[in-house]
């Protein structure tokens, strides 16, 4: 039977539920529960017909008043939630704080360095050409004058797909691929990923990057090689940088050299970066070996050329003071992000 007590209790619990609501879902549940079509207050109002006639006006008035009160409380709570203010959270946030920026990625540091190196060589008339990572033994070794039983192969062990197909150990095979299809003058650079069977340590990785260069024409000499490499190093590392050519052996160049740059940290005095020598090795280079020309069908008496190959990872490490080659491929954003914020890197 409906009486004042029941209605009073209904009012109390409805108002309590509404005031406790901390989000729209809870508030909506309270509404449905009490003043919705099948809500407790609504059905009490409907049941008024069942009480003795003389009590109906009084009870009807009472329930109606409660329904209005509860509806008002609902409206008030609704606008409170909409404005973000609620009793439980009187400080919804500091509206003067700057908004959140959208997260934005950036290019990988090795990609950036490759781009920068490419720009410098484009300026000297080099064009870009690329070759496959999965390479034939023929291009990676044989045609570069590494016979199959030659010990010079030992320094470049790699991952073999089968006897004839392997993961390339250097970008030099692109030289052969390009010369097979093009006649001189040839002036190309070829960046890319290379692979070696190495145990990773701070300066070795089983996967790294190289930039190959090749220039073949009539009367190309070592002076031209020195000129282009000097221009590159001075442009990239600063005008005071000096180059040094040390005799070396590579099967596909003769004469061959390892190229050192004067240490940009100590300016040649000797420090920990250059191992106290004042010089830092940055690439291999030399004059294209006549056997390579024979493999690609170039006239050995007519043309000469030079080639060079640098480790992009190493250049990046020197340029940005990175002390471990493994950082490049760990995909750790704490490392990679630093280079996105560098000036001029947008
Ligand atoms: N491919 C050589 C290496 O990975 C580097 C190199 C040396 C490239 C001499 C050249 C070159 O083009 O002429 O060790």
C-alpha cells in the first residue's frame, strides 16, 4: 500500500542515487530506475488508482512533488556533468595549460644521414642506383675479383640462402650490376643494407649500411677520387677536416686505400675517439681493378675509374657521437626520438 513513508523513502533513495552519479551512465541509470517509463516513482504514480479514494489527492500530490524534485535533481546533475564540474572533482584541470600535441614520428637517423650524404654527392653529379639485398655470389664476390677459393672472402662471411645466393656483404655488387647495363661515363652512388656473420658488439652488427660510389670515364685518376672524397668530408664534417689515404688491399681495386679523416674531436692531437692516433677510418676506396672491367665488358685500355665504399652507420656515429652501433636497429624510441628534434631535421 502506498503511503507517505514509502514515498519518502523513494525520494530519499532517488536523490541519493542521482547525487552519487559521477558520469552520464550512472545518472541515466538513476533516471530510468525512478522517473523512467517503468521507474519506481512513475509506477507508484500509476498505482494511485488502487488506494482508497479519499487518500488519492493527498498521495497523488505527494508523489507528483517527489517526481518534480527528482526530475530537477536529475537536470541539475546533468548540467553539472556536462560542464565538467562535480562535487567530487571541483578542479577538473587547469584550462591554462597548453594542449596536448599530436604524437609525431620522424625519419630514422640512418635514413637522415643517408639523405644528407646523397645530397652532397648529387651536388657532384652522382646519380642514385640500388641493388638487391639478396644477391648472387657472382655479383657479391666473383665479378668483384674475389675467386671462390680466395682468402679475401674470409673477412666477409655472411648468411647463405644456398651455394649461389647470399645476403650481400657489401654494396659493391651494385657497381657490377650497373656497369653490365651501362656504358661510361658512369657516376653513381648506391646506398643500402648489407649483412655479415658478425657477433654484435658496440662496433659490429650483422646488419648495417653502406654507401658505394663509382666513377668511370676516360682519364679518371686518383686525383679525382681524392677530390670528391675531400669535398664530401669537408662538407659533411667541417672545412678543417683533412683526409689521409693508407695503402690497403681490396680485390676489386688496384691500387686500394683505406681513407682516414682527421679526428674532429681532438683535431689530430689524439683522443679516445680516434684511439690516440688523430685519425679516424671512414671508408675503403681505390682505382677499379682491370679484372672487374673485364667481367663487365669494358675496354680496359680506354677507361679508368675509381670506387669507394663507406659505412653509413659509422659516419652517423661519428657525426652524432653515438657510441654503439646496436642502437640503430634496437628500435628504442628513447634513442631514435633525439634525432627528430634536431634543428633542420624536420
Ligand atoms: N666493399 C668494401 C667493404 O665492404 C668497401 C670498399 C672498398 C668499397 C673499396 C669500394 C672500394 O668501392 O673501392 O669492405
